[in-house]
C-alpha cells in the first residue's frame, strides 16, 4: 500500500510539533547547574515543558 505525500504546509507543521516536543523533553532533563549556565530558572522551565506541543 502506497502512502500519499502530505501537503507541504502540513508536513512543516508536523515537523515543528515534533521539534518542540523533542526540545521540551531535552530541556526537562537539564540539571540546575545547566539551567543556571543557560540563564534559565526552574519556574520558566516548568512553564515551557508543560506547554502542549502545538503552543509556541
């Protein structure tokens, strides 16, 4: 069974959603020292990682 290609816009949106999910997962794994080195605090990280993948 052949699959149909997705329209470009849909493929870009899906790619963006996958990237956000991956980045938020990686952000959640950082320790306090790494967050400090990046200039981030735990509250802002929690806010970011709890966003649904469709929200930027």
